[in-house]
């Protein structure tokens, strides 16, 4: 464990570890004074000492809770008490942090999701609309399980929200508490969401386009004022890629010689490689090159944030208002299944992290055409 001089400058500049969960730094002058930095970015002062041949640690506080000067004062107090057998029993654990949900959101949650979560818009939406809306000034340590259960139920019974939306409240609130444990803001045993049952969902729906529906949809896609929609939708159908993967695609990602498409960052945070089939190759070669992106927004010259309006217009005109963009991925997957591809092959092509995800969605013999004709 590295020893150095723990200063304000060092605390400010030191980076979180990337290859392990935490790194510990000991002050070269103050024996046992330690700064622990977790991969989440939290920085916490500790006092480590030995008693009866056993090594122990006392948490002093985070760099957000205490200044370095105050942390050193606490260190001296702990050290003095530890050296006095009579006072040792009087050493108390720090009081539980009274941080409110609003403070947690501003100081910890937002910076964390911006760094660690690729698509964090949902996190922000759920937190603002369903957590901060009524818990902003509540201390996280004071929220109790009965309150969580009551609000969870009221979201459906009183507010007429969908059960899936109410369940997101439970999931995201529970994740907030788990993150507070990582930042050592709250003890691990504080989580009022633990054991709260989610609503059972019976709204799982799978839509798969047949040839007739696909042709009709593409006919209206080609009539869209959005110049790129006529390429985006067929590309989704032919590749099974996620919407964001197609919208963010760059020309440098495509190796047309070896017929490979490298998606550098996927939903799982890892890159994956897709084969470029002859129909997909023909489509890609027909896309006009306007920038380094395949589909730059005419306004920003960067990838579209959303294509919902143009997509919604096309699907409604095609008489398919219930079809979501994600259903194009389902259509691609079902075509693979009906073409006798194994679930493992489907898993690899879809970029699922586990076979269970693929099996749950595509284990049935879907009655759709084995081949999509996109002409």
C-alpha cells in the first residue's frame, strides 16, 4: 500500500482506480491515517490501528463530509482514545449521514451516472419525476419500508400509472441506496426497498412484422421528409442492431472488404462485431456520405437524438401504430430463429450478455417469414 503525504492537492488530483474496486493511501507522517478511494469516485478518511494483535479500522468520514484539517483532528482524537484503555470503549461510530435525496442526486448520483451509464436519460427521468418529486428534502436515512410500499401502491391506485412505471420507482430507488453504500454515505443495512415486492407484469408483448407489413412500412418510410429514415429503418431490420447503435454509426466502423461492422460501444459497454450480409452491404453503399456519421442530423451535424416524430408518422400511415422501433429487432431475431439458427448464434448476433435473455424472448417458433424482402 503506497505511503505519501496526504494533502489537499493530492486529494484533488488523485484518480479512482480502474482495475480494482479500491485503492488505499497511507500518510507518511501520520501513522495509520489513510485515504481510501473507490472505483466509484468516493474518497474516505480512515484510521487504522492494532489492538490485541488484531488490525482494525475506524471510518472518519468522506472528503465531502470533512475537510482534511477536520479529518486530521478526528484522527488525533481516535488515536488518543485508542491508546487509552479506559477511553477505548467510548470510541463511537460516526453518526449516520443525514444527506437528503436532493443532495445525493446533485452531488453523487448525477456525476456517477454521467460517467458510468451510457444511456442515463431514463435514470434522470425516473429520479426527477418519481423520487425527487416527493422525497427531495427527505433524509435518505429516515425513509422507511412502509412509506416505500405505500407510495409504490399509490402510483398505480391513485395516480393511475402503469405497474411497470411503479416498479421502476422501486428499482431506481433501491439502486440509489446501493450506490450510497458504495460512497459510504449510509450503512449497508439501510435500504427501505429491500423486500418490497414489485407488481407482476402481464404486458410483455412481442410484435414481428411479416413480409407484407415490412413492405408497407418501408413504402411509407421512403416517403418521409426525413432524408435518412429510408436508410435507418431498413438497416435496423437487416442487422438487428439497437436504435442507438445505428444512429451513432460512423463510416470508420465498417470494414466493407471483410464485411464486418464493429460497434465500438454497446448497451453492455463492450464492443461487438456484426457480419455485413449482401443485402446490408447493398444498403450501406447506397447511403450518401455527408460526414463521418452515417446519419448526421441536418441541424446539428451530429447523430440524431431522436427520430420519433418521423418514425411515428411513417408507422401510422402504414397502419402499424403499435409497432415500436425495437420490434424491428424482434423481427430480425425471429427470422434468425425460423432460419434454424441456434439460440447461441442469435445471442451473439443480438449482442445479448447471457443466453437466458435470448431464450426468454425467442425460444418459441415464431410464425413469420424466414426471409425479409426489403425491395
